C-alpha cells in the first residue's frame, strides 16, 4: 500500500503552483470572475511525466491553491433553486446559524457526544475525485475537521445533484488498513470495521449521519497552471442519511487539525472572502493565502477552532466596557473550552455572549429611541421602524474591537426587511461568542497558522 500511496494525487482548483509565490503587490486589482462549467471538471488522467507528491514529502513541498466559492444563488451550486427567494434563503441560514451556535457549544462541552455541527449550504467549492475524475461539490467548513463525501457502493445514500463517486471504478482508490499509521496517526483516532479497515462516523443532532471508510484518493480541481499531485485521506461514506433536506454531496473540513484538508497538506495559511454580491474566493498556502491588512492573535486551543481576542464592542465610538470574562477563553479543570470567541465560516451571523448582547441592544435601543424609531421583534430579529434602510445615516455605528484591530461593521450590522431595519446579531444564551459570515462580508479573512494570527482587510469586492 505504501508504494501505491506515492502515486495518489490531488489536482488543485483555480490557481495551483509549487514553490512559486504569486505577486500580492496589486491585490486590489480586478481579477477574472469566470467560473468553470461542470464539464470542465471532467479531466483526462494525468500524464506519466507529471510530478508526484506524497504526504511524506510535506512540508518540504509547498502547496498553493486559489479557487472561487460558489453561492447557492448561482446555477452552478447543487443547492440552486430559482423558485426560492433571497428572503427564504436568508431565513433558512438564520435558523441554521442558531442551531450551529448551540451545537458548537454542546460539542465543546466535556462529557457530551461528538455531534457534528450543522453546516450552512450558502457556499460550495467544485472539485473532482478519483481516476477517472468524478465531479462533486464540497461545503467548506472551518468548524469541522474531515473531508467526506457519499460513495458507491452505497448501503444507504440520499439523492444528490451529481453522480455519486464509485470507489470501485477508481484506479487510485485504496482503503486504509486499521493498523496503518495513516489511521492511528489522527489526534481523534478513527475506529476499525469488521474487515480490519479504518472507519469513520459523523452524526448530526438532527439525526443525519455519514459512515464509511478512510481511504487514500485523489482530489482533482481545474487548474490554469502546472498541477501538483498529492495523496489525500478522505472519508468515503457508504451509509449516509440527511434528514433535514440539505443533502450535502461533501463536506470539506478546514479546522486547524491533523485530518482536515488544511492539516493534511500542512498548510501554514489560508484565507477567504465573500461580498454583498455573493462573489467569493478561497486560498490555501503560504504563497497564495491573502494575509492582508492588520492582524490580531489567534488563541491556541485543543480543538482546532479559530479563536480570537475580542476585547470590546463600540456603539457610535463608545465602548460597552465589557468585563474581561465575557470574551475570555478559559480552560476549566474538566477540560471545558466552551468560552471564548470563534471565527466560523459556517455560521451565517454573529451570536454574542448574553452579557455583551444585552449591553449592545440597550445602547442601540437608546439611540434609536432618540431618533423616534420604535423597536419590535420580527423573524427572530430585533428590528426598528426605519424606512430609510441600512444606508440611513441615523443608524448607530457598531464596531468590533479585537486586540490591535478595530472592525467597523457598517451595513454588515443590519438587514432591511420592508420598512424595518433589523440587527443582524443574535443573543447566545451561553458564555460563548461566534462571529459569523454576515459580519465579515467584503472582508478578506486570512488565517496565519504558522504565526497564529488572524488578518482582516476590508475589500470593495471579493474575487478569485
């Protein structure tokens, strides 16, 4: 199996390079928005003279990739439905975001079952798997740590837009043996099936699950330049159930952990950006990740979460003066890491520690009352009668104060629902804060894992 392992590979999507740093001098310049068609993902097998990279070569070989992320309002998305309105999409994501905050907290608490966190279906990436390549989609998720997808031969599978990957038809698929270091080397060890192969199982609180084997296989993504080929471990799900109707073809885990995509290729950095027009991009690698703007420290933790030091929140440039314990990350005697502030790509909106939210809502309400705006609770949001919309200069300004960075939210704090302007920040009933995607629109978010820093820079648009 070790010999075959050297010949498994991954194709990198968008812009793929080896040890060639792209220029970032003109990172604000306009870039191509063209997205690949589904047919462009059906590639011929690689030629024999292409370079081969195995996981044992890392980290001596740098891997870089840049790709578009595709919103569910795009016809390229597996979740595209022309009959669903933007408001319906928002309300579904709002519900998922609330569920995700609750499950993320519960999953981190000691003594609880290892539930997987609900994943929003807002964005996906396109890739192919196996030889010959089979096109599929993946939901990028910084809150999970495994790359898994549905596979044939299925014991139980749900319908998906594209053909399911058939492991029997791939010449580069090889299941990992249970006594292999590839199985036992994960921090969160896998299990063994009855045949002695490495197995995994993920389950969700709503009853959804995926179970199958860990295998060595190829991830293929359309490349504009030279393409490295790298072995990757994936979860091939032969028994899958989605009860909520989301029907993810694949989840691409991006946690700072050994078995995520980031951990397996030992990437020292990655970044993402998405804007108001639902355009977005995702970069991986030291030379490609966009570490732009100003930085704030990432807080080390045992779970691979992306924790940051949020120090306060400002309303109209006046701080709420939060006590230190509101946003502090504390490890309890029992291993409790349920406090702190997490940056989460899978959460649609921000959920604040109750002390912080109550203080924020009080300041906003006092400001809006002076402007003659009445507050109501609608669609799970706190809203004010404000027909002027999110650009109304009478709205208060809200800023997040990280260590060394002040991020003014601007329109990212609000959403217009008819004549009502609604606060796009929710109250979380526990001592935990999650900063979600809505508050990071038009912000390039860079994760420098080597130096444990988070980089933030406001963008006019987000492009590959």
